[in-house]
C-alpha cells in the first residue's frame, strides 16, 4: 500500500455525510414536498375546456335543490364557470400549507371535493373532463415531475453538505 495517500479530507467528508442524515434530510423533505405541492397545484389549476351538456345530475333531488337554490338567490338557472356569483373560484382557491418536513395542498372552495376528489367527484365533473386528485398524482409520478423535483432537491442538499470541501 502506498505511503503517499492523503486522507486528511476524509474527516470533512464524514461530517458532510453525517449532515445528510440530520438537518439536511429534514430540509430536503420540506423543500421536496413543497415543490411537489407547487407542481400539483399548477396541474389542478388547469381546467377542462367546457361543460358537459346536458348536465349529469346525481339525482332528481340534486337537480331540484340546484334550481331552488339558484331561484332563491335570484340567479339565472344556468351556471357560468368562473363568473357566476355563487362560484367560490376553485381555481384561485388552491393553497399550500408549508411545515418543516412537509407541505399540504388544499382547496378552500367548499365544493372542490365534488370537482376533483377521486372519492367524491360527480358524474358531471367527470364527464366535463376534470382530473381527480388520484389521476393528477399518478400523472405527476408517471411523467417524471416528482422525480425531477426530488432529484433537484437531492442535488441541492448534497451541494450544501459538501460546500467547502
């Protein structure tokens, strides 16, 4: 074994590797989940071109309630996406709550589960072409969006940990 191998930098390397298991890993989780949430938010904000006609009511009761509610509010029976006075503007209602190690994406519009939830989406929203939460998550995984975000954040954390070596 040669005598001229310099191992003086290995202690710095070991500290950098140890850092990847501590606070850097927590920063990675927080950053990666936040940027994934941002990407998903952009995907959710894309809405389908037009509404499905005729309306696919879940029941006669739903249809009757809709018409009663619109008449009571003095609104025309036909809903107009994005400009209707009863709209909570779900596209603009997406918000990200950021925690130290995670991020949560949600929508403040009370009816958003009926538009985008894989569990509660109505037939009308499905027929119109609204993507569900599950479909968007699957697409983000299959098209490489999540992998690109995770890879970029890993590279950033590694650069930070090994800075100055």
